[in-house]
């Protein structure tokens, strides 16, 4: 491939990798009820063993998140020192290895207690890879955006994650509609994971021929001519921006892991609906997100001086509707009610998601943008996202309250509101120099 890749190719290179890496995480979350009984011992005559297996499965899911800060720092530094493209390529290779392990992992019935180790290794590699994906690909998207289009370009980051939700939920609906639980247990559960293996070579090829952004090239030239302070001191100098970002990413994390990916498990375990119903409701919600998130990006560009106010408005509405909707849903639960709740919640979440990536990116100067975003993202996701399903299942087991997910998510949204409230306004950002501030559109 020669010459400068097209804008479509460059956007696809960032978005498709992000979507694929999240796709595998989403499929694992969606398949939690199936994986729990295949990879952990379950006594058919002991209902408690089913909950324990579910807890073990969600715990393994969460353990992978311990590698995310490591991956975020390592790949973030690589992205800031050697280029966004190199960091994204490295993450893609690790993700491919993790997906191969997950696709062909032997079950508990085949090899006994060793089976969960395969899942654990896959989650650790996946966690390292995804840990660096957010910061590097978001930086790449923002920096390649034409003047005045950083909002819509930044929104593609979340759109890529939601595309993973749509494909993952679509697979779930298809598999549960066509095949029986016994057929899924016999090996067909591997098909959604195998799908990622088909797409990875094309995604790697696209990323292989991406070129670095001009903002990164200019920043490296400026660093060479005017050596600055170390990255560690630089990050400390942006402590407020890190804390603001952590708060907003927490709101995003509890949304993805406490609502969107937990819907299938919540429908089955708490609402006593079928797995099929959970997948269908999840698919409806994901489609709403897919349509509305770019709208949030357009609003981000149209009202660039009011981004802080938009974040407060969207998060505030999101917070307000949570409890009454979930309380209403608990009275005679049904698929219809579950879908209505998704339809009411997802637009507010989507508008927030469409605005916050670009807004956060512009808080960090180009020289630490990838690392800063990665650190903020992984702290939030490790604490509030990785173990969300585990804590939600555990809280439900402990209290028996079907509204436990509501309080968890509302707490995360409240932290997002706090972060947005303390975020500096656009006019308060420093002058637009690669060494003191982000490149602003």
C-alpha cells in the first residue's frame, strides 16, 4: 500500500481495532451464564453452586482488568514516545493471541480444574491489549480530525465499542434463537469468539499501513528542539485533568459493565427471564446507542464552548431516570418492560458518550495525551468496570435486592457529574501549543 491512506481508512484503522478488542470482552460478558457452567464445576442438585460458578466466571472476567493499567501505561508510553500506530499494532497482536486461546480453550469436562486457567490467561492478555487501546486510538482519532470536526471523530471511539455491543448481542440473539442450550454447550458457544479471528487479519493489515498524525509529528519535532520535563512530572502537573477524566470515565464504565453487558445476566438471574430475552433487549439498546452517539459528537462540534454544560445535562438526566425506570421494571418483569427501559436510558447515555471522549482528549497536551487517557481510563475501568458483574451478582446474592444494579450505576454516574463539574471550561485551557496544551480544533 503506497501513498497517504484515505480518511475512511484511517478512521477504520482506529475504530475497527477498538471494536474488535471490545467485541471479545463483550462476548465473554454476554456468554457468562454459558461459560460458568462449562468451565467451573456445577452440581445440578445444588442451586447455590450455579451462583458460585457465576461468581467465579465474573471474577475471572474481572481479573483480566488488573492487566489493563499495566497495558495502559506500557502502550500509552509507546504511543507517546514512538507513535500511536506502533502502540495500536502491538495491542492488535496481543488481542489476536488472546482470542485464539479463548476460541479453542478446553472445558472443565475435558480437562477438569485446569480449564479455568486457559480463560484466565486469555483475559490477562486481552486486558493488557485493551488497556492501551483507549488512549492510543482516541489520541489518533482526535489528532487526525479536520478542523472543527474533533467531536464527531472522537465519538467514533465510543461508536466502535457499541458496534462491538451490536455484533456481540446480535450473535447472542442468533445463537439462542437457533440453537438449544445443549447445542451451545456442545461447542457452538465458540462461534462468536471465532468470528473475531476472521476479522483480525484485515484489521491488522489496515493498521499496518496507517501513518502517524501530523500533531504527533509536530510534537516530536518540538520536543527535540525544546526538551521538556519527564513524563511522570508532566502527568503530575495535570492531576486535576486526570481526576476529572477518571470521574467521567467511571460514568462510562458503569454504563458499559453495569447496564449494557450485564443485561443478559440480569435478565436471567434477577428478572427470571430467558437468556434469549436478555440478548434481544441488549441488542435493542445497543442499536439506539449506535445511532445516537454520533449525534452527541455532532453536538460536541456545534456547541464546542458548551461541552461542560452538555456533559452535566446529559449525565444529570441519565441519573434521574435510572431509579424510577428500574423500579417500574421490577413490577411484573417482562421482555417488553426490559426493552422500554433500554430505550429510555440509552439515549441519555449515548449523548454523554458522544461528547466526553473529545472533551477529555483536549485536557491533555499531545506529548502525554495517549498516556494520560490510558491512565485515567484504566484506573476507572479497573475499579468500577472490571469487577462490576462480580459485585452486582455478589450484592444480589447478599441482599436479594433486584435494584442493586441501580445503586451501583447511579453511584458511577454521580462521580461522572462530579468530574464534569470540576472540568475547566474550554476558554480556560492554556494556549494551543504542543508543549503546553492540546491541539484544539
